[in-house]
C-alpha cells in the first residue's frame, strides 16, 4: 500500500531563489524503511518538510495516505500520521521532566489525560526509556535525549516516522542506541524515513534514494546502490566500511560475493571462503 506519493515536485523558498527540489517523484509503501542520502544542500531536509506539510510544493503534489499537503484542511491530519525527529535533541525538549516532554504533543491535540498516560507508557516502552520517566531531560546523554524525542513523536501515534539527520550530533554509541530503536519500530510495522549521511545506518533500510542538487539521481535497495560505488563518489557519498573492505578485497582477486553491507556479513563471507581454501 502506497502511503506517500510525491509527484513531479519542485520547490523554492522564494520566487527569486533557485529551486531546492526539482521535478522529484518518489513513493513510499507502508512498512518501508527508506534512507535518503545526499550531500549538504542536496534537498534532503526540504524533502522531509514537504512530506509532513511544513512546506508545500511550488509545483507538483505530495500526498500522505491520499491527503494532499497543499490542502490546509488536511495538514493537521497529516501531521498526526507523520512524526518528525530533528537533528538536535536539545532543541526538541520543551519540558524539564521526560514524562512532561512526551505528554506535550498529545496535550496540544486535546487528548484526554487518561489516554495521554497510556501513550506515555507506550512511547517509553517503545524506546526502552521507562526507567527515566521522571528524570530531568537535560541530565540524559545525547542518545537518551534523542530516544526521548522519538518517544515524543510516537505519543501522537504516527504511522510514519521521519528522522532528519537525527543521529548526526551523537557519538557512535548514541547512534547505535537510536538506530536500534528505529529498527525495532520498523520491524513492528512502522514506516520509517531516515535522512542521514552515515552509510552504516543505511543497511537497515529496504529502499535508498540519493539526492543531488534537488534531483533524485539514484534509487534502489542498499545492495543495488552500494554496488555503484563510483557513482556515489561522484555525488560526494561513500559506502559502508564493510562494503568498502569487501570491494577492495575483490579488486585484489578475492572472489567475494556482491552485496556485503555489514561487518557480520563480511566476516561470514571470509569464513566461507577460507573454509573452501
């Protein structure tokens, strides 16, 4: 089932400014994990804001569950369906205590108090932060703060979760914590769009879209995209570390299979080859 349908979309912030998104078409199915890649200024963040109605297309159309983001009457419903998590977790915290922070969005939607309590429980359980319910948000680590930000997005019970460079300010452990939560949510059926410049995060996805200068220049599975290492380099992008090692070994004569994306997959393939030797 198609939940996001972007058709021939172009967007610019002002009439006298160049287009940031150019004639872009892209669709997302229910349960997809889509990673969007591109250099800074490629249009990734603008695309995320077009999807949840923070921006409306200059040309073309964006539909979420068949609701148009250009229809002002539909925007509130769209934002209930699309949760957003941004880059800096500190900028997303609006309350002193974790519980109050997660309650903020449903309270503003007029959800009854009893239902808000249930949603806080659900959201904290989903991100494994129940024991920090009454903690001061500013005392948490970066990874924990971002998990609280995800919980805040989940409290409105969205069907789509967009992460806009949400791990870029975190250390490796924090990134691993956050992506573990996101993978669990996707495994549970939530549609995820992850905008990132960390190639190792892309291995969780089933679809990848590459943007350059506002245009969609590559689309496919992670294995299909990372097979085109030379093209990615031309767009200022790289491949996961394990893929890079596998490609180098293959160039030096080792018959490694294509599609290696993770350290575990590389280790298994090397073991297989050494057993045959």
